[in-house]
């Protein structure tokens, strides 16, 4: 049976496994089509392509771009991108560029509440020095006993209003979609249930995304309840969007949902993988 997982992470961003290990694990868990979608980074794709080729697993090169839209952080997944595309590479480079400065400010915020040397600490969890994220701080804080698990760290330290949170301006929505399309990819709204949008704002966002040429929306993801799945399936139909399915797997022991271990797409939707 087909098992498509179009959203996961490797050590090229904030995942725990190497790209090759992600591919092997996906294969072991019955995934038949996989996209690796590291944050603002395509450096893991080459290794993943090679590993997938050896295992006869269908591989879709992907990326997850951090976007700021009307003050909210939104993630846009690009699927089926050309790895060597120059405009996309430069765009992602510009998104990554401010991460080190932001990390320094996060460390200063944590220092102010008595947690010292968190930048150095977070760096020990980073594999790709160009991509330091809140997840790496979270792992350090758990390691130091400041919280039980990564989820707890976010709640107490790394979200708005908490000491390690630093507001940040990511890519424009228009640019992110343009880079993905320019690289021959399909732009998909990642985990829409995570955003605290009112229904009118959500409609405004989806209309704007579609205007720029965004084509898809994740309907089935690890953090959607069955009710949210139904809501986003209805929105996919309303906006005529392609529907995606992705675990957002970051690593064993950390992610609740295993690669490929998701419900199937609801009926009556156009699966994005048929367009890839
Ligand atoms: P950043 O791009 O540095 O802001 O980090 C974002 C990453 O943090 C996401 O991709 C998730 O991997 C992780 N993250 C965000 N919120 C949470 C949360 N509440 N619990 C666990 N991980 C989270
Ligand atoms: Mn992540
Ligand atoms: Mn995301
Ligand atoms: Mn993700």
C-alpha cells in the first residue's frame, strides 16, 4: 500500500538523524514516498537522494521555509524543488543569515533568568552551524534539567512572553512562494492547525497564498486532531487546493508520530503527490 510522508527533518536543520538515517527509517516504517523538508536549508537533500535511490524509495526534494505574515510565523513547505536552483538558494541563505544573531539574543534572555552559557550549550546540539533553531536551545535546556521535555521547554522558555523568545522577521510570503515556484516546486501551507488565526484571518491568508501561486495545504499532519483534519480538508476543497500528508518527524523519542504513521487523506481531496 502507498504510504506518503511529505514533511520531516534531518540534522541539516533541527532533526536528530542524518538525512540517510531518515530515509532508511522511513523505508523501515513502510513509507513509499518521502520528502525531506529541512528548515530554510537544502543541504541534506543530496545524501537523502542517494540513500533513497539505493532503497528504491520514491524521494521528493523539499524544504520548509520560515515566513512572517502579518506578524505571525508561518511555515511554507516546498515540494519537488530543483536542488541547485540559484534564486531559491539565495533566498534560503537570506532567511538563515539572521539566525545566529537571534540565537545570541535568545541566550541573553535566558542569561537574564539565570541560565548561563545557553548559546554554547545549544551549539553542542547543532550539526549545521548555519541553522541554529529554538529546538537546539530546547534540547540543551532539557539536558540541563530546566524542563522535563522539549515540549515543556517551549511552553516555559521559548514562546512569546517567555525569557528565551526573540521576535523575528522571517521571509515574506510572496518571496517564499516565488522561490519555491521558481525552483519548479509546489508550495504547501505546513501544519495550518498550529497557527492561532481567527477564521477570517485564515481565509485572508489562504486567499493571499493562492494569489501568489501557493497550491497546497497539509491536511493530515502529526499535530492535527481528527476535527482539524476535517476543517482543513473542507478548506482544501473550498480553495481548490492540493492536499498533503506529513509527519513533521524530528527524531525518535522526540516526535510523537513516527515517519509515515498517519491517517490517510480524507476522501474527495486531490493528493499533492499526484502533481509532483
Ligand atoms: P525556529 O525556526 O528556530 O523558531 O524553531 C522552530 C522549531 O521549533 C519548529 O520547527 C519545531 O521543531 C520546534 N517547535 C516549535 N514549537 C514547539 C513546541 N511547542 N514543542 C516542540 N517543538 C516546537
Ligand atoms: Mn523543527
Ligand atoms: Mn514547521
Ligand atoms: Mn517541520
